[in-house]
């Protein structure tokens, strides 16, 4: 399972290990270069010092005295690297000196030097294997008497010095890296606490309690995530509430028509006369039609989700209104749809909307006007375009209108303008209000003079 903490720790340790390796290699290289330069200089300086003693006539040089001096100083250290005294150092047996005359006779040698020539008789630095050890050798010929001075040093002295200097220089970085790892572990642990707290909040939410997450304790980096989760929970909560409301509406609204259908069916079974039987059958058909329309309206409300309809498009109101009128033919409308006058302004009016939803909106407006307007009254559907780019649809009728109290309730679910035995179920105008809300439009109801009702749907400007 992927873990941010484990990933960060592994990444940190890997980065530190790589950095440590690079630092180690760089320090070792640099130290090796400096140590080699230092010891090469030391060999050259030792040769210059010996040159100062030898650069004189041969009869003035006591070679026996030089051999005895070298033997006395280094005698206690030959073959024993662990011994140390004030008279010398154990590294002296890793240091060799040879002095040859011009006839290649060995005149002086230190105990660590072999009896044969350590290198060829050439000026400068060279390397050789002596007694299974690598040696670095500096040789120099004296111009005055032809003597050769050879000063040599074992390579492991340099290697040991390089290793000691390299590791000693890494002690500080190692301690710093350990401290850095501990600090980073603490910082990561503390830094992930808000994420753990956020996950605990999400885990505590359930379908019946989709409360927003607390943003006060969330760091700046997590606030976009918390806000996105809150938005998602708001949508889910709205969808759940819509489904619950849909089920509640069905249970509430279907109870009455189904009860009436059952009573009429029972009465029809007990009817003796054909006329009474026909009367009850007509009521049953009426109740079934009303139930069907109620279910259609409830399903329309439940499906009003623009996310499932794609992007809105430019729609012509005249074309959509003409399609709605041509398909609208219900025997339960008090005023036939032929009495609806479509203003010519509709054919030049365009609005950015979902065509399907716009058709549902116009259908419900027209059905509502035809249902509650007295037979023979004229109805007018008009489009008013403004200079700002906004568009308003107005449906006017010549009915009795509604009271001021009822104006405030129009558009609410299951509110009816007339008696409960009407074919309406109080959902038509609520569907209009919901579709207008989805298009950021506003619905306004007002009474007309001398009589009638006007419904206005104002769409925002098309960008």
C-alpha cells in the first residue's frame, strides 16, 4: 500500500545516501590530490636537504657516520609499526633513502631501503614495487660530483593519510545528516497530522450526515482538497435529498388518487345500473390519467440535472414553442391550445439553454395557462429582447388571476391555484422554477389589468 510518509522517508534516505556518496568520493579525490602533492613536495625537500650535505668534495663526507645515524634512529622500528618513542616514528621504516656515486656504487642507505637501486637513474618522480609494497620515489643527480640521491616513501602511508583525512572530514556531515533525518521525520509526522485529521473527518461522514469538513485546521496546501471534498459532499447531499424528496412526493401524492381509484372500482363492482357503472369507470380513467401525469411530472423534476444534458446551445424560442404547441393535445385542458397566440418576436429570439429543458419549461407554462384560463380566453407567448443582451419570455392570459397571497406561493411544489379536484398536481410551475434556476434565470408572477396572470422568465445575457 502506498504511503506518503514511507515514500518521503525512502526518498530522503536515498537522497542523503547519494549525497553522502558524492561527498565522500569528492572529498577522497580532493584529499588524495592534496596529500600526494604534500608528500611529493616532502620527498623533493628531503632530497634538497641531502643535496646540501653532499654537494662538497668527497673526502669531506663521512658516509659511515650517515649510515650509522640512519641505522640508530630507525633500528627500533623496523618491522614493528606499533612502537613509538621520542627519538623517532614508526613510519620511518616506510621511508627510504639511497645515495649512489657516479659508478653506481651504493654509498648510503636507510634500513628500509634495499641493496639494489629503487628506480632507474633518471631525474624526477617514479614508482616501483619493493618488498611487495608500492613506493613513490624521487631521484636527483648532483651536477657537482655525479652523486644520485633517491628518496622513497611507501604508498600505504599516503593511502592511510587520505583515508583518515577523508573520514575525519565526513564526521561532521554524518552527524548533520543523522540530525537532519531525525528533524525531517519529526517534521513529516507533524506535517501529515492535518492530512490524518482530514481523513478522519471524511471517515466520520456518512450518507445521512454529509457535513462540510472543517477548514480552520487545514493548512493552505490542503484547503483546495478540503473545499473540493465539501463541494462533492454538497452535490451528493443534494442528490440524496432529491431522491428522498422524490420518494416522499410519490408516497404522498399517489396515496390520494390511488385511494380514489380503489373506491371508484369498489363502487363500480357494486353498481347495478349501467349508467352508474359508466360513471365510476370515467372516474377511474380520470384518476389513472391524473396519476400518470403526476408520475411524469415527478420524474421530470427528478431528472432535471444539466450535467446529464451536456453543454447548453443557442436555441430559437419560436422553433421550440412551435414544437411544443404541435405536440400538446390533452383533453383535460380547460382552454384549448389553439387559443394560444405565438408572437412573431419568438422567431427572432435566441437564448443559450438546454433545448430539452427549455421545451419542458414552455410546455409547463402553456399547460398551466390552458388549464386555469377560462375557455375562449386568449393567451399570448411573447419574447422581449433587451439591449443588455438579456431575454425575457412572457406568457399572459385573461383568466381571473390569483390573490396576492397565492402569488407568493406560485412555483412551490404541490401548490395548486384551484381546488384539489383539478387535473393539476402543483408541480408544473415548480418545474418551471427549477429549470429557470438551472439556467440562472428568474421567474416572476404578476396579475394583469383588468384580469389575468403574467408569468415572466428572464434569462441572463448570452455571452
